[in-house]
């Protein structure tokens, strides 16, 4: 508040706290805009226009700083001096971080709340703009656009009713308000278009104050496409699930607490209060009867009165309603429930009697009131909970079911009249209350569902009962209650309450037994009961799909064993001749409307069969059991003598049955290639499918039916080697659906089929501008996955595979450059990151949830499967191969979506999740290797050092080196570890921190890591072995000896036979031998254990010395380096190194300068080891003197001089050098150095030359 500086926003001057209050000092205002409304009623349009410009100016300032006001109303608009206005009351204002794009907490005043706020959907800054529209409408008209004396009616008006426009309002002003009062927030008039509307254009003051660099995109600017994708995804994820809102759940909890507190209170006469609602609510304690005496208000009256008392407070806790509407609560009670008026309550009580003396005829009104009470409308959402918490209501239900049920079974009409209201109350109660704990407790105490299923069983067995005229009504209501019970959330594992799952299983099994018997009866009997039972069975299947793996599997497996009668009855029902299945195309339709036909028996049968077969998206627990049912059904469909296939095919053109039968065929084709072949040979089936794609079949749900059809055709193409006749022509039709449909699921399904057709050689003319636009739309809009695509693919898999085909096809210009520069490319990676649910680097704890997500959340495999990920990475490889600079720009940008995604794909948590996913182990190597290839791009290009350093730092910070080692160790076969190890080696050699990560990872799991490294070193992949040896050599060269024990252990092997080292020293590849000698050279600088092994291990030293005579110069150079380090302070190994002298002496004449230098240094190291005789025997002093005086390379001369200085300490060698005239020869060398031009640097050997001359003088002769 202190930072807000705007002429139309109240300025905070100071603030301080007392013991009880927080005091804010602000500008002084002349009054409130609300007072003008009270006095004048409404304002002229010119004044409204001036106020509108100032409100828009203030709101533009707030929104440019990403601040939402969230309580815009006339009471919060102050009148300033000079006629201006100031916006105040920022108690509900919210400054949104860049991670938070939508909010979910409900703040504001109902009259000015937008539809998305009322529905408790995620909202953004456009909710403020709706409020501005309401305020301006009220200023001009005198009342808000949606005005009523009932808050519950207000909700309905805001959501459904259009705005009523008075004739006095000008067209321009009306258009302005229409834009602001658009119910869809996405279509609402917003920034920046709002500023340019003619009603306020040129009148709005815009302050250009900077919003700060870290604030993100202001609300006053249009969101870039990638941020719009993030926003849509967040809104979709935060949208409320189910029918119950958070406010209502909290209200239910409060009501339960109030009921418990009031349970034992006396219910005396109502207190005398001014508020009539309080009078009604004063006697709200839970009573021991459902009806009351004239002195006792009824339970229903108490519940509703109590609910109405607190309903307004829920909208804005602690704030009283505005003055003109202070009596809303009382008016709500009186208008919505006239029976709650004191005079009505008294009148009702005159006829009330105790339950014990109550007659059935007088019972109807009470049950009718209870039925109204339990209807799921906003005003009564607490009443059902209060009834559940009342033990007398529970007892009443149970006794009524027992008594009336007994009468029904005897065929007594009175029983039906008593039980039907009870069943309807129960059905409404089970449907309206979402609090599973009290609801299940009530069901258990009331004997549900046992009593219901018992009634159903006995009614089926009683032939006399079935003759009663009210039998159909009774069964319909009974099945409705059973269906509502199966749909309750306490039947799901995640909402388990006590033994609810066990009770649910038992009830389901009992229901299946009854259903099996019903379906086994003659086809023309109990048609209505069959239909209702099958509809209930469909709901039961849906509940099972969302349940635990054990429960759902047992349920569906029983349909193949103990409950086989249900499945057989369904299959038999589909083959019985009846109109919907067997009428030929073009036959007259039934006269009922389409929606009503869905309740008929054929529709119920096909729906039940679809529920049995269809694998629920994202719920794999029941897939295996459902596949067994689909396989059984597929076997039936492939039998020539079975009429089932022709029944299903003929039903594909039926408007109601089509969708269900498509799902059945799709599920069966998933598990049966023979059925796919048969359908491919059925002209009627193919014709029906093609007509569905073309929209030539009139069906109820064409979009979903077309989606299933496209997936079914994709499945046929996938399984059939030869395309069915005419399928080639279908390509253009499907391409039209792909490029022109606005339904994302249809676009995705069309892309899936096009991809399959493309792999079969079918061509279709798609221009880049068309398919890029289609893909952009499909990736931008929220996905609604209704069906699992073929082969366990993800929702976007088909699209990604198609894009890969379109990008890599020949002769189509260069679409890659077009794609890489389009917004689709950014949207694609944003969508992929959403599917992966990438964790944020820092989670923000706010009252509203933001984009931050838990650590390592499970990817949404229903959207992109492992196969789809592989396709996406192949798409990236194809793009970056032609546009490498694009890859570099993405990878070098720290925190880019692409880089974050690639790093996440190598993380241990994701790879573990990938191994658990369907087809995950199969595609894991493809994913890993593709990521490694992409990360290798910067190292393969001519990149600026600073740029490459940034990439290295990013990869190091994310511990990619450690992840690469873990990936090779746990997930990849050795044959595929070459590329990851190559990348790991490059990182470790380039960045010290990466090397430390490698060593730390080895130390964390030494046994498994050494086992992997040993297998890799001993394998038949020279490049892999060479890279590992380079990595180990660099480790030995850079790190201290304390970090190198694992290398010693690796070379020695578990039995310390040095099998690995021996194998490497004798490797057929020159590069492997050279790097092995190099590794030994670095290790011998520190490792006493290795020196001991060279002495004690038979033949190991000979292998080392064998490298001195190797044909390959690189091997000789590395071997001479290793022997030289072995000779340095050789200790006990010294005598054994005598065998190295001849070879080393010979290397002094090697063509390679580096080898000559190493040989000279090694010979110098051998001098102090007591090998003077061997050195003299090989004429080492003479050879070294020749090299020192005549070698063309200065570094070789220097090494020879240093070696001579070391060897001259041996008396015999000193004498030989003197006898050779070494001093004179060296003096000539020194003179030559002195004759060099002054501008030339003196060689380093000059110092050693002078020193050696000095040491060879007679005074130093020992």
C-alpha cells in the first residue's frame, strides 16, 4: 500500500498497531460513492463516463503491478475533493507472483462477483473488470445488473440470466458494459483493448511508472503463447473437482459441530429478538422427533433456520451486508421457505402428532418436506448433514424400510405409499451429501444397502408382487437408491471409512447375483427392471474403476467365473432381434427424442457392456481384468456362427447405441488381431466407420463417437498388414478433421490415424501453415482424455509421431525452419514440461496454490507415454540437426524450458517413474540416449567459451554427471552406455565440480559402481573403455590420493589378481593400451599399493615394460611415462626395474620428442635406485649426453640434462661423464645459448647445463 502512488487510489500515510487494533492513516475523503446512490438513485451517463475513466485508470495501475483488488463495489469508492474518486479497502487485494497465474480463494461481495467466482473456479484479473461493469451499471441504472433479495437466487442470476438493458442507455455505453459483463472470462473485455473502447478512449490517465524487473508480465499486456499454456494448464488443474465446493465442505463441518454442541441443550421457547430469523433459529437443537408439538419447532425448521442464519457470513466472513440489504437473511427464509414463517410454523404444528400415534396418511407431508430438504440446492446443503447426524432420523428410516418393506412384500398398497417417499428421500440424501464419514455411518446404522438389496431380491421372487400396479414405480425408486449408494465416495479406497470397502464388495457381489438371475429370465419380461438394473450396473462399474486394484480386479474377474451369468445375459441380450440393433440403415427411427431413447433397454445393455470393456483412463488397476472380458467377447465376435458381430456392426449407425458399441469394438480389437482382420473385411463396418468420420451418421455424441472411430481405425491400420480397401481415400477426410476441428480430442485422434497411415505409405496433402496451426491449437488448449489411444499411447503421442513424419519427409521444402521459428515450438516444450510436472526450484507458500508442485510428481502418462517422449526427442534431434544454432540458444539460456526438461529426463526420480510406466523399460534407453545427444550439441559446435561455460555450469548445478553414472549403472545395458559415458567424461574433464560429483557418486555406492566400471572396461566397446580410462586418468591426475582408492580396487579386482589391468594392458586396441599406461603413470605417482603389485604380481611388470617396445607411438609414450613414475622413489621395486633400462635407452632415439623426453626422465629416476651397472652397460650416460647436446627439441635437452644431474651422483657414472669430456661438450652447448640474440628467451635447459658443468668440476669429484 505504501508503494501505490495514483491519483485515483487512496494513499496510505501511516500505520501503527495498538494492543487490539491495526490502525491505518489514509487520505481524507468527502464521502462514499455509495452515498450518492442512496441519495440520488442513479447518475447521468456523463458522470458515469467520468467515473468509469477514473476507475479504469486506477485498475490499470493495479493490474500493471499484478495486483488484484478483489472487492470492487460502490462502498469501496471514496469521493475526493474536486469531484474525483479514490479506490480504497485493499483488505482482500492480492499481489500475484509470476508463478501464480490464477487464484482460487473466494473473496468479494456477492452482488459484484463474477460467474467464475460464484462457481469457485480459478479466476484472474478479469474478475475485477466484471465488478467494474457491475458498478457502472448500478451507477447508471440504480440497481446492480443482477439484483434479488435472495442470495441463492442471485447465484443463479449471475450464472444464467442475461443482463437487462434499459432503453435510456446509449449504444456506446451498452457495448462497453456488455464487454465487461461477459460471463466467459476469456471473452470478457480486457487489457489492452479496454483502453481503446470509444466510451473511455482518451479519458484514461495512464501512469508509466515501472513495475519492476522481477514482477513478470503485467496483466495489462497480452500473455505470450507459452505463458497462456501455463495459465490454462494451471486453471485446469486447480478447477474444483466434483460437485462440492470448499465453502460448502467447511459449512458442513461447522454444521456438524453445531449439531454436536446443541444436541444436549434444551429447546425452550424462542428468544425475543428483533431479527425474525434468529427467532426461528433459536430452537435448532436436534430433537428426538421429526415432528414437534405446538411448543416445539420442528427439526426441519431448526435446520433451515440455522443454515440461513449463517449463509450470508460464508460469502464474506466478518462483514455485514450493505445497509439496503441488511434484512436479506430474513427475507431469504421467508421467500425460499414460506413454511418457516412464524405463522406457517404454528399452523403446521397444529396438526402435528407424536410418531407413536402417527398415521401413514399424515406422514406424506413430513417426508415431502424431508425430500425438499435433501434436494442438492445451495440453500439446503447443510440440512442433509443435520439429518444424518440425527439418530432419530436414522431409526425412522430403518423402521420405515422394515415395516413398509414387509407390507410391500405382502402386496399391500399402504406399504408402497409409505416406502416410496422414504426411497426418494434416501436417493436425494445419498446424492446431495458429500461428507463420506457421516453418510457412511448413517447407511450402516440404517441397514443400507442390505435392506435395499433384500427388498430387491424378495420382490424378484414374488410373482404376486409383480402383478401390482405400483410395482414398476417401487422398483424404479428402489434401483435409484441402490444406484445412488454405489456412487457414494465412501466406496472408493481414497475415501475409505471403516469397513466401507468390505461392505461395498459384499453389496456388489449380491447385486451381481440378482442381476444375473434377472438377465437369465425370458427376454420379454421385466424390461423396465432390466433397464434400471443395467444402468445401476454401469454406475457400479464406474465406482469399481476408481477403486483399488484388488477390489476392481476381483469384481471384474468374477464376471468371468462366479458371476458369469451377468456377462452371458448381456451378450445374449445384444443378439435378440430388436429394432435398435437389427434395423437396416435408413429404417424409420423410433418416435422418442434421442436423449429419452438412451434410457431404453438396448441403450442400457450397450452402455453396460461398454462399461465392462472400456479401460478407464489413468486407472490401470482394472485393465488386466477388463482385458480378459474383452478377450472373451472378442472370441465371441470372431465366431462365424455367432450373431453378436452383425448385431454390433448394424448398431454402429444407431444414434444412441453407436458410441457404446464403438467402445466395445475398440476394447475388443485392442486384445484381438483376428477381430481386427475380420472388421477390415466387413464392408458394412468400414462404411459405418467412414460415415462417422465424415459426419454422415446422426448420433447423439458425434465428437466423442468420431474420436473413438478414429482410434478404432488407427488400431485396424496398426494391426493389419494390408490396408482395407478405400482406406487410402480416407486420408484426405481425416486430414480435414485434423486441420479444421476445434475439438482437441478430435485433432489428437485424427493425428494418430494420420500417423499410422503415413507409416503405411499413404500420402495426404498438408501444408506447413495448416498443420502447424492445428498442432499449435491442440497443444495450447486443455486436453480432455476420454479414451486410451491405441497401443497404450498417450493423448499427444499420435500428434508427435505425425509431426516427426511431416518434418522429416522428403521434397516438402524446409518445414523445420518454419517450425523452429513458430510459436508451436515453444508451446510444444511448455506442454511437455506440464506433462512431466517439472518441480519448481522454489515452492511458494501462499493462500492460493501456484505452479509449484511436490517433489518428483508422477508424469501424466495419459498425455504423453514413453513412446511419445521418444518421438518428441527424435523431433528435437531432427530440428536441431538442421538448425544447430537454435539448439544452442535454448541450451545456453539458463533456466530455459528445454534445458530444464532435458535435465529432468536424466534425474533418478524420473527414470524410476519411467521404469514403472507401461512400455517404460522399452523406451527408457531411447529417451536417455536422445537426451545425451541433445546435450552433446554445444560440445560439437564452434561455441564461444563463455557460452560453453554457462552450459557446463548449468549441467553441473543439476548434477548431470552423477545422474549419467546412475543411469548407466541402473538402467542401461552396457551396449548402450557409450554415449552417456562419453558425455560424462566430457563434463568431468571440463568442470572440476562435475569430476567431484562423479567421485562422490562412486563413493556413495562403491560396490555397484565398481562392478559396472569393471564390466565396461572388460567389454568389447573400445570407445567406451577409452572414455572411462580417460576419466579415471584425469581423476588420478587432479584429485588427492584419498579419492583414488576405488581406482586401485577397480584395477585389482575382487580377488586382487589384477585381471582387469592385465586385460587392459594387453588390449588389441592401441587407444585402450595407451590410456591404460597413462592411467598407471598417474596412479604410480601416489599409489604404493600399485608399486607393490608390480613387484609381487607375476608377469604384471613385464606387461608394463612391454609397452616400451609397442608399435604405436601413443602407447610407447604412455608406457615410458608410467615406467618413469614407477622408477621415481621406487623403493623395493627398484631392482626389478633394471629390465626397463635397455628399452628406455632405445627410446632415446625415438622419432617422437615426447617419448624421448619421457625416456630421459625415466632413466634419470632409475639412477638413485642402485642400477648404475645396468645403466653403464647400456651406455646410458653417453646416450644422455648426446641427447643433451644434440637433440633438436629444447624440452628433450632439458630432460636429458636433469637426468644427467641425477645420475652423476653415482661415482661410476660421474667418472664416465668426466672421461667423455662432458664438461667441454656442455660448455660448447652453454656458449651456444649465450650467443642467442638478446630478444630471444633463454632456454630452460641453460640453467641445468651450467649447473651440471659446475658439478662435473674436479672439486666436486668424489
